[in-house]
C-alpha cells in the first residue's frame, strides 16, 4: 500500500468498487479499503435487481446470474395471489460472484484493493485527509486528496467526517433472510407476501434461485419492531409457508429506508451508497442506486483531482447529478413508503380484490399503487411519476 492516493474509498461493496472503476478510468490513483476478509462476503441481500438497473452500470456475465424474473406475485393476508407480468425483466444475482466481478473490473483498470483493511479513524488537514486503519492486524495510515465513504449502513466514515448520518427508527428496516432448499417455487416469479402478521410495516420476499431454492426474507418497519425480532417473524413465516424446507443460510441486516443524506459532499469528502442512504425506501433495493452513486462520485472525484480543486463546491457536481436524477425519485418513493407502512391487512385484501380477474399483463404497478393510496389522493402524482411504464 502506498502512502498517498488521489482517491481513497472505504468499503468494497457495489458503491465503492463502481466509484473505483470510474475514477481509475479517468487516470486517478485509487485505493479501496475493505474491512472483510473477502469482497462480497457475507452476503446480506435478496440479490434482486432489474435488468435496467444492472446494465446501465455493468455488462452482464451469465456466471453471476442465478435466475431471471419475468413475473411478480403479490400474496394477500388471506392467500389471494395477484400476478403481475413485468414489462422489464429482473435478475436474481449470485451477490458474492457479482461483488467479486465489480472489484475485478476496478482492479483491472488499476485500482488497488485491500481486504482485511478496517478503517477506524480519519483526520482532515488542509488539502488532504489521513485515514487510520488496521490492515491484516497492523496499524497503518493512508493519505488521500479525496476520501469516498462507501462503508454501508453503519456509515462510520461519514460520521467521523462530520456528516449527519443518524437514522430515525422508522427509517431503518431490520431484515432477516434464509436461503431455503426443497421448496416449491416458480423459478421465474418473485413473490411478495403482504400482511402485518408476517412483516409489520414491511413485506416478505421469496426470490427464486433455481428450481427448488429461494432467498426468503423479510423486513419490518423500525416503527413496529417491538418485542419480536425480524428473525423471529421469519421463523414463524417459514414454519407456516415452507414447513419442509431445509435452511441453507440465515442472515440479518438493516436497510436504510430513508431519504438520501441532504449533504453528500464536504471538502475532499464524498458519501455514496447505503452510507448515504441511497436506497429505494419503498422496496429496500440499493444495489443499482449504489452503482449509480459510485459512477457519479467516481467520475466527479477524478475530474476534481485533475483540476486540482477538491473543494466541496467542486465535488457538489456529484450532489447535483444525484438530486436531478435518482434523488428526485427517492423523495417520491419515501412519501409512498411513509404511507405504505400504515396499510392494514384489510387494505391489502381490498387491493387484491380490486385487481381480481385481471390477467398478469393487465396488472400494472400504477394500478396496484393507485389502489393502495386511494385514501390519500395527493400521492397519486408520485405513483404516476415513479411507476409510469411499469
Ligand atoms: C436482507 C437484505 C436484503 C437486501 N436485498 C436487496 C435486493 O434484493 N436488491 C437490492 O438492490 N438491494 C438489496 N439490499 C440492499 C443492498 O444489499 C445494499 O443497498 C447494497 O449492498 C449497498 O451497497 P454499498 O456498496 O453501498 O454497501 P455494502 O454492500 O454494504 O458495502 C459496504 C462495505 O463497506 C465495508 N465496510 C464497512 N465499514 C468499513 C470500515 N470501517 N472499513 C473498511 N470497510 C468497511 C463493509 O464490509 C462492506 O463490504 C438488501 C439488504 C439487506 C440487508
């Protein structure tokens, strides 16, 4: 590891390695510091992503595609299923292989990537930032012109740099997931189970990974996370719906279902991905938005280094790009999430009933969500803006 880099990125998830790729491709010297012993492990993800959300940022390699999704099933509390044929396909990834591939692309472009490199301190001093880290058990330091915090929901680096990363309980969803084998699933349909008994303020997903295997997990709204944990809800759900399943893995993790941070940059500092709460707050999906932010921030950081101007003003080009594009949608999705977490089981049954008799091709997300917000018509405009075309 060198003493100084143009750009030091903390975190080797999709946000960090995408930022590394775009910064390196413009000639910046880049280091990625990842705390875990292996990029992409442990996997704490349902691994779903839309084709569009993927191909905007990386060419598809069939090795890391576990399955293709053409349909979605919404299951009401009483078990009524509404099937929706998606106009765009989706994929279930092998996240471990996918995260590895993103890191390999960045490394091939010239980024240096270090695992077992836990960053625990940061000091900003004039025109440079020093990071303090423990790398394979040894204390060391690295200097950079720009530090990009891509360290996930914990966001320690952004916090150390003085960003307000606090999440209110209602804006963080505790999640639990199991990979189940020996279950009956449609390999091309992702299912969502909606009931406050299964997942209060959230939902249960069953994303197939082949014929008889699926990632089955749930997130519950922090607002309702009382005495029962996400894992306990999941155990009950699996016992009810998949009693014969073998449980291959069990994981837990939190998802920020918030608006993105108001402030994404400082002098020589940028925050991206889960660390910046850049997640779709309605679904909890954050892989694509993490890559989007990585691309924007990596490109802006490299050109700022070239121009020898790493001021917050110069780096705010990233914030402007974010606010003008995905940031706008995330605000709309946040308003919808705030409404959706209060839906009752009766509301879910009403939605399912209203779509009764429609073919999967006739069901659209606009129809589903228009019904969901019918008691709050002011949200219809948000529904139309974010789901038009779906
Ligand atoms: C249960 C669950 C299911 C999910 N399902 C989906 C889904 O189906 N589809 C979807 O799009 N999204 C899903 N998500 C969200 C998605 O996983 C994240 O939004 C995405 O991984 C964000 O990427 P990131 O690079 O910002 O952060 P991360 O992938 O979290 O990467 C951050 C990295 O930083 C490292 N790090 C942290 N602190 C330090 C430090 N101090 N020093 C060095 N390294 C550090 C971590 O080890 C980690 O590797 C899910 C999340 C959970 C919890």
